[in-house]
């Protein structure tokens, strides 16, 4: 482990062990008050649910329906997140927004991380929530520390996939993995904690590899999809459109998609479309200049960010996600299936479950453009199979992955409303 990693590990361990850590509003660092006894007062008549999510756009796409259901169930809902463009929209829906100033997904600077931890501690201490629901690895770890220190009655950790730390073989991932496993074991085995995982493989990794107690884990398969918003649409006539919609980062299989496009277009007339924008905070982001170059040369079409994803997916013949990232259950695949599109994805946890027995599309080898090209050609060569696979895909989503099922399962992890 690097010296910076050891310092961070030591600081986090101290916070877990010493109940008097309090933030300094002047410096943003942590100071120790031995006489203070931070705690959450008895819950008010209306329980409060605090979401901790790194980005507001992710909250809007993956957690908004859950937050609105919690609001309707009687919770006062607060969202702590980095606000870019969605703060006003969230507040218009009756959700109170607390901006996060220090949260940086890609930061590895020890002092930045301590300031981020201090900010989260301050927010939870001020809000006094009944339930804290944190999403993704870094928010889960930091919120778990702060919730323990402040004796929050209920803590819910949602891991929508285990990400690059568990799926990559690079040096950074290998250094961080033991630290993250140790923190999970230390922080997530408390009686008041529930950990939401999206696929059976992640559940196995957390229980066997990280020492998570089985009673603390809950399997909720994905973020769910609104099957009315993403209603079935007929597959369009004309030149087939093969679409990959995601953040434009390499582990989503962008290069493999482009390489497959070159191979397939040598033999037949097919349009290949990338939808989404680069993620500038991710070291694996695809450069925008390269996306523009591919688009200009006609290798693929790059449509950029689209807000109307139901209509966008309806323009596709087949939707691909050749990911080798540590996914939970990819929401974009569920949305495509709900619209009635066959999918092609990699034989990876959280993805393979959506292509059961090949009924809803095809599985390919990860990081293999040739395998992807063969699957695309195979599906497009059988128009009758395309339509049938799309129908089966929608049936599967309605039966197993609807947003109503996900909301019901998640609300139960919060415990009874008093």
C-alpha cells in the first residue's frame, strides 16, 4: 500500500474508533473533542431520509423514482450531491438539495479526502437523518464512518456494481482493493446497516471476499425501469442501427464497438451509433476529439448526450453494451429491453443474467471485437429473431426488473416508519 493510502487508512480507522471526532468549519479538517458526544436526537414525527450521491445527474437517472416514492411514503427527503444542472429540478419535486463541495470521484489526495469526510460529517450532524442511503464505493465508505460516529439509526449502502477497483487488474486497483475490502468489513457489518447489491456475483464477492455478514446484504437487481415511460416501440424499418449508449469511457467497450463497426460495415450496410458524453473525471474517459474524429470519418455516428432516452433507444435496431467494467445491472440495457430491443452484451456479472438462454439477445466475450461483430451480424441476419428477442426482453423486464419492484424492496431496507 502507498504511503498516502496508509495515511488515509489510519485517519479513517481513527474516526471509526474514536466517537468524538468533529469537523472544524474553519479549516475543513477534523479536530477531536473528547467531551463531545455526537448523536442523533430522537426521530421527529416525520422521519428523514438523506441520500448521499456523488453526482446530481446520476441521482436523477438512477434514484429519483425511489426518492419520490420515499417522499410519498412519509419521509422528508434530502439529497446531498454535487450540483451541476439538476438542483432546481430536484427541489421543484419536493426534494431538499444540499450541495457537496468537496466530493471528487477521482481524487486520491489525502487532504482533499479528509475535507470531503469532514463535509459529509457536518451535513449528517446538521440534518439528523433517520436513514442515510449512500450510493457507490466512496460515498458508502465515508457516509458509513460518519453515520457510525453520529449514531444514525439506519444506514443503507447501495453498490450499483463494484466498479474498476474490483474489475481492473492495473496497479491502482490492486493497491486500493485490499484497503476497500478492509473498510467494507469494518464498516458494513453493523446491526443497523444493510448493503444493497445488484447481482449474485457481487453478493458473493462481498460475503466471501470482504467478510460481509449474510444478514446484512440484500439483493435488489438493478435500479429498475419505468416500463410505461419506456414503452414498447416497433423496430424501425430501413438501415439497421446498432447503438451503444453510456458514459464515453473505455471500459464500457467503446473501442471494441468501433472495431466491430469497421468489421461489420465491410460486409453490410449498418449504422453504428454512440450516445453519451465523455466523463472528464474518469481517467478512462474517451477523448472528445477522438469521438469527433470517428464521427467525421463516418466510422460511427456520435450523437452526444441525449435527454430523451426512450425516444433515442426507439431509433435503434439492436442495443450493445460490450462492457468489461464492474457493473451491477446496467440500467441502459433494462431501458432498451423495456422498449423492446434485443441486446448484445458481455458475459459479465449483471449483464449475463439479462440474456438468459439467448432469448433476449446475445452474449459476447469481453474485450473481443471479433466476437461482438459476429453477434451483431448473427442478430441482424435474422429479422424474425430480432422482433422475437425484443418481445422477450420486454417480458423479462416487466416480470423481474420494473422500478416498482426495486422501490418496494429498497424501502423495506429502511425499516418501519415510526
